[in-house]
C-alpha cells in the first residue's frame, strides 16, 4: 500500500450527512487517510460442501461517514451470499437465515476494524432476512433455492439492502432492490417505517406505483439525504421494465426519486447512463440540495489480464434544471410522453424530443485511471465525502463468492492478484 497522503483535521469537521449542530467531533488530532484500507480478518460465515469459504463480509453495498468521528464508517450488507441458479428466474441463497446488517468500522493502523454490527429488524424487533418478497409485497419473480436444491418460501421481511443514510439523530434510512423499499431504522436497527409502492409497509406512506416496474436485482441501488436532512434522494440501478421487460433493452434512462421526509411528497427526474451495456448506477451522494455524486460502472474487474474493466466513473450531477416527470395520477406506468414511458424513449434524442430535460452530468473521477493503484474490483458500490473533498469509495465483495455455473458457489478471486475479494475503502481527494 502506498504511503498515506490524505489528512483531515478532525476538530470542527463538518459533514454532508446532515449532522446536528450539537454533535461534536470526539477526537482532536489529525487523521491520516491511507490510499486504501481493507477490512481486517473477516470472520468465516460458512464453508460449502465443496470447501468454498463464505466470509462474513458483504459490507460494501453502501458506506456512510460518522459526523462525530472521521475514523468511523458505517458499511451495509446486501441480502447475503447468493448466486444465480441454472433454472430460469432462480436464485441460490447460501444462508437463508442471513440478516442484512450495518457494520460499524473504525480505521485503525491502516485497516478497517469491525467494532460492532447492527442487525436490521422488523417493527416487532425480529431479524429481517434477505429472501425475496411474496406477491403483492415486492416480489421480483425470483425463485429462491438453498444449496441443497430445496425451494425456500418468500418472506415479507426480506430486504435486499443497497443504499444507506445515517441521519442526524443516529437513525438510518436504507433502500433496497426488491420492492423497492425505503426503510427507516432506529439506531439499534429496528424498523420505524417501511415505504414501498404497494402500501404493504409499516405506516401508510407509499412510493409512486411506477417504481414497482423496477428490474429484478436492479432496484433502488443508491440512497442519500440532502445536507439539510429534509429530503431523501434515491436512484434506480438500471432502466425499469416500463411498461414491459423489452422497454429496457437498449435504454439508458434511469430514474431519480426525491422523497420529502416530512410530507412524503415525491418528485422524479431522468438520469442518462453513458452506455446501455453498463451495469448501471451503484450509488448517489448529496453534496448540496440539488447536486449529487453518482457511481456508474460496468461489471468487470479492474486490472484483469483478459477482458478488464473499462468503465467505472464518478459523476457530479445537478437536478435543478431537470424536468420533473412525476405522474399526478400515479398510474402503474407513470407519466407518458407522446404515449411512451421515459424508458421507451431510450436515449438522449428520445428524451429531448419528448421535451424532457435530464439531469446534467460532469465527470469527477475515473476509478480505473485516477487512483494511485489499480482498482481491482468489479463492484464499486458506495461513496461518502469527508471534509476537504476526500472521497471514500467502498466495494461489494459478495462475501468472497461468485457463481460456479452449477447452482453453487466458487471463490471470488481478484484476477489482478489471485486473492479473495474483501471489503475495502479507497480514499481520494477530488475537485468538485
């Protein structure tokens, strides 16, 4: 690892996570950020019959900074170790009783040390799981199986957590890829409110019906909160199946949702990916009320000897001049433009021709070119911003496993090094 070069004076540091004025930084010494820090010694979650080790990692779907301590970061797991099955629409769940969680990590001696784990729970205090939801409550059409080939019943408590916000009061907001759901958790991980397009959550607030058209496993991948703490902003990973699956073919149209926390009022904006072949947008992070950072990426590994990654970029976007494409009637397909959904309009020409102004987008960082070392991962999924414009980037390590092509797990090895993929944070000063 390169010599640490990024320093932040902790005393009096501000936060983009809407910290309260009463919160004070608990350390008064400079902290020096390394170029990269890896999670130290992840515990073993399980070992498959074939000897593949599944690690208790997975903390990388999102990262949130602690406004009171610049050495502390909260990292989010997704639904647990899983791979695609060989049967159509099947998914292999390695550990059906896995509980999605938030890990509290501390940067210490150049490593990330897991200090505590906050299990996500329902309103009654029972642990959530990562299983697909039942029909009418967020079902994606995925059929879950365990490693022995037995089917698993869906669960209304299932959450495929992907986006994370730490609020000023210490509570958390999480978005997911099933419903999509947006869930508010207290500081202990207990559900305060679950919001989705179906009205099956906790409380009576809902998301616009059109978001139920999300592509399976490509739901609300990113979530952030504006600096004033008043508005949640989520981004869909990929073009939605709106009105049907074929509508997403060749489309670069993604949706951004704003959600006023006090009133529940929403707005929608169009984000255009650079290329339809990309995996999509992995994260969104507020830097002002109208400006945000996003991660847009392919699904390949950086530095791979063959077929290396070519696109993993962070953009700055602005929604202030973009068209609100919300549907006042809240129809299942959302507002139509010339009889077509925005997803059917497919690209910049189609969107412009319909009179829609998308968000503006400017390149901030190319992860494959602008880091001190080669970015070796396939998945860059979380970003946070520390004072001094120090960007923090997390990777999803998939619990150290990937699909073996036969409805089971293989070890997830980084092609550039041959080592098992583990959670890391990368630190890079940027210019906004």
